């Protein structure tokens, strides 16, 4: 009988280690990579507040202009988050210049926590897979495997990531 409470305590402890440096709980659907890069699908106004409490200071919106609801920049500013729009097209192949625009924002963040998001999380996780392959020398399949729990869940996007990494 003592095993179940101990298991619960151990799991809670491990969860806190996994999200060390953030104020839990994180919004539903937000994934954390290496404690300083947050990935998700489309936000709500509360998402900005909750992620600001977790220490996020930069938001990168990968959605195209027609996908943006209009509150994002105001919600970011109200919560002390710098907002960037760096659209990645939903149709066609992944474009090098679009992905590099995100890379530039990430490279200039000076250690600040950053949140990269799109509508479903697939473009954000696709960027992460490509980023891992480029910056850490990961093989395509390893980078894709790393990005799947971060939101890369549409086979169409997995195919686009593979194709991009093959032609790079």
C-alpha cells in the first residue's frame, strides 16, 4: 500500500525536475525542449500570461497572416513578451529562408526563454527537427524522433522535414 503514494511522489518530483526553471503548470499543449524553448499550437490570451510566468520573454508566431487572430501582439506586450511574426507556409515544401528567419530570432535571444508556435504545433516542431539536424548534427530520423513528442504529429509534415533535410 505504501508503494502507490511513493510512486506518486516520485513522479511529481521527476515532473518538477523536467520543468525546472518554470512555474508549473504549463498551459495544455505546450512542450518544453531543454528548459528554454517552448513549442505549441495556437495560443489563447491566457497562454501568454502563463508562459510569461514560466519565464518566456520571446514569442515567435509561425502562422501566416490570415491565421493570426489579432490579439497575439497585444497579449505578448501586456505580459512582457517580445512578439515576432515569422510565417512558415502551410502549403508546399518547407522554405529555407522562412526557417532561417526563425533561426535568426532564436540565435539573438541571449539566453532568454523562447516560445515558438503555429496553429497545430507541427510547423513549430518541424522547425525544431531541422534546427536539431543543423545545430547538433543529428541525422534526419533522430531529429524527427526528437521532434515528435514536441508536436510533430502529421505525417505530411514529417515527409516535408525529411525532404528538406535531404536537400540541405
